[in-house]
C-alpha cells in the first residue's frame, strides 16, 4: 500500500490503526520508541492511525543520516542539483491530487483548499529551481590594484524545519525547496496531528533522484523538537506555529548557537472604511474568516467597521453565512462543502470556550456555531461559522488568537481608531484595508505595524519571490520565509579578497623565468 493509499483509506477502528513512521536514509523507518500519538480523520472523529514519536536514538539517527546526506549533496554540481529540483517539481505537479487527499484526510480542510495550499507551496519549488541565479555571489574586479573581491554563498549543513498542523504541505515547502536547492540537508519535524503529507513528499524526493539523507522526516513531539534545537549538528531552525512555542524555539535554538526564524500566531484585522463596496467586503470577510474553518495564520478574525457601515455589513455577512455548506472536506456525492471540521475535538472545545468568553464579556453572538453537528458525522470535529458583534476589546476573545471559524466585529468611529486598535495588538502578521480611497490605503500601508498588508485583498500572502513574515509576536528573528530572505537564510556568505600578481612582472611565473 502506498503512503497515499494508507493515509486516505483510514481504518475504521483503533485496533486496525497503522503507525506512521519516520523517513530516514531514503526509506520509511519504523519506530521502536514505543511512543505514539493518535491521528484523526477530523470529519468522522475516528482515529485513522498513530504517529510514531521519536526517542533519542531515532533523533540521533535522523540527524546523522542528514549529515551524511549533506556530504553527498553539497558536492553535487549546480546543474545536477537543478535537475533533481525540476524532477521534483514535475512529479509534484502531476501527482498533487494524491497529496491533497492526504491533507484532507488528516487535516479536514476541503480538497480544493488542500490543492490551493499545494499550489502555493509549488510556487516556492518553482522559485527554487532558479536557485543558481539566487546563490551566485558578487564579484568586484580590481578593488585595489591586482586585487579582486568576491563572495561565495555556501550551504549551512543540516537544517531543521518544524511545522504546524494547519498547512502540512505548504509550510514545509516555504523552506525545504530553497534549503535543498542551496545545498543543505533537511530534517523536517511535521505536526504530529497530520504527519503523512511529509512522508509523501519524502517519497517524491526519492523518486526525483535526491540522494538518501538529504530529506529526512522525524516524527515526534517536544522531545524531537528539543533534539533538533540542541544538537550541535543542526545549523539552523525554521519554525512555524503558535507564538509561545515560536518564542521558546527562538530562544532555545539561539542559545545553542543556531540561526533561527520562528513564525508565530496572529490576529488579523480587516479595516472597512465607509466608502468600501460592502458586498465585496462581505464576500471577502466570509472567505477569509471561515475558509479552512479559520485555521489559517492569515485568516481574518476581526472586522473593524468604521461607522456607519456595521449594521449593513453584519446583515450581508450573516446572509452569506446562511449559504455556507459545512461537511466532510473530502465531499459527498461529488459535492464539496465550503468548510470542513476543525483539527481535533480538543481544539473545537477551545474555540467554543472563546465564544463563551466573548458572551460573558458582553458581546452579542449574532451567529452561534457552538454545538454544531453534521448529519451522519456527529462525531466529527465540526464547529459552525460564528459571528460576534460588539466584542469588547478588553475581552480575551478579542485579544487572543482563536484559530477557528469565528469572526468578530468591532465598531469604530474613524480610520484612526481602527488603526490604533491594530497597532496596539500583540501580533503583526497580516491585515487588510477595504476602501476606494487610494490616499487612505496609502496612508494605511505606511502607518500600520504589520508585516503583510492587503489593499482590498483579505489574505495578502506574498508570492514566492517576495517573502512571508509578520512583525511583533508573529515573527521571532529577522529572516522571513522564502523569497530572497529564504536564500539568505539558507546560505552563509564568505568574502574572498584575492591578489594574483601579473606574471609579466612580479608573478610566480615571472620569478620562475616562464615567458607568457
Ligand atoms: P503549535 O505551536 O502547537 O505546534 C507547532 C509545532 O511545534 C508542531 O510541530 C508541534 O509538534 C511543535 N510543538 C508543540 N508544542 C511544543 C512544545 N511545547 N515544545 C516544542 N515543540 C512543540 O502550533 P499548531 O497548533 O500546530 O499550529 C497553529 C499555530 O501556528 C497558530 O498559532 C497559527 O497562527 C500558527 N501559524 C503561523 C503561521 C505564520 O506564518 N506566522 C503559519 C501557520 C500557522
């Protein structure tokens, strides 16, 4: 059975569940740690598999295999490396449907959304195929008489990637195509909640001709993460996840002398000015708030409505929520719903508790998704789209990341009041302004303290040749993901100052009496 078949044909009972293994030395590597964690099909609530949680010996085996892989791969010519990247891109492009099904089976998002995340990841693979241009150094001829100065961009060695559950394919692909193109070997520690996508991608690299050890998958929990953070044989850490863990990763890995980029959580606001097209705003708010059940770091979770538009906007959003179809992300009878379940029952309950908090703090629950079920999938981890009005900005439900299909509306009197709310928050990942006033939008892009800004675009994820990253508690370290930042992160520069004397005068050849 292939990795794809195994992930999608989830067994019905716990007793049948298989164990998802590591990928070490170019092959699946069964675990003997005796520790596992359940992996669910979120639409049914059934355990579909158990994922291995690495022990110390497995962590060491993964890192040393990667170190051997690095020795081989970093010696490949640029042209040969490029051939492997192109092969990977072609395989991914032709077989991405398999990967999308795996993502839906373990994450729960609808298949078209899973396909969307793969396409965004594939963009980075495509960028990485052009790596020779991005890792070539600079050259200055005759900086001083007879002296040339040039830079070399060399790989770091073994690099660690630690990824979150919400984009099991795209987030690893923000990093590994560039890391591998630049000559590094990767150890990927995927989320234990949806670990199969990483294994599938490892198999694809193998088919593309990547030498064994250059792409390793280490399944696990905090023990595996800490193993990567503290190993002297791991040169850098690229992390994406929640803010408290991002901060821990940044501090621990830096303490161990590593280069670190650690992307954290978010609370993204959409500022709606009174001149905006409210039908467009309502469409975008619904897509950006409830798409992927709100489990996106760039999801919109707060609408700042500059009065007098709030009542009309809430009516339009409510009407659109009523049309949303919620169900199994894999679809039923050939029809795909708009929104799938949340990742686990525990997470669903946490989302629900935030709505309780908002209510207790005096907010108005306009559409209530608590207790929502889908007929025939009563054990699935569903939560209905929720709309909250008049949420106090002192409420934890306003201030903290909920990471579910919960959209809150805050009514503000002016652009300045809205801007002040955005800028006073702890996060600075993404934001959007909706207006027809170019001058206001221009002022917003200048004044807002956020890393990624949309102007009439609700989810402004930059294309692969720009870079992705937030400000404040949304990014620790100064290196964003992919784009030029990615190539800078995964290479280190040497500056060479060289002097070759002219053989016609005082060069070595002249001293030995050789005539040129
Ligand atoms: P998470 O922080 O719980 O887990 C992320 C990774 O860290 C996983 O691989 C997990 O195994 C590991 N981990 C968890 N607890 C740990 C601990 N105590 N010590 C060491 N490692 C630990 O995040 P998640 O729930 O998987 O993902 C959702 C979060 O990720 C949200 O906060 C979301 O905003 C964020 N996110 C941010 C971005 C971004 O670009 N800024 C993108 C995607 C997701």
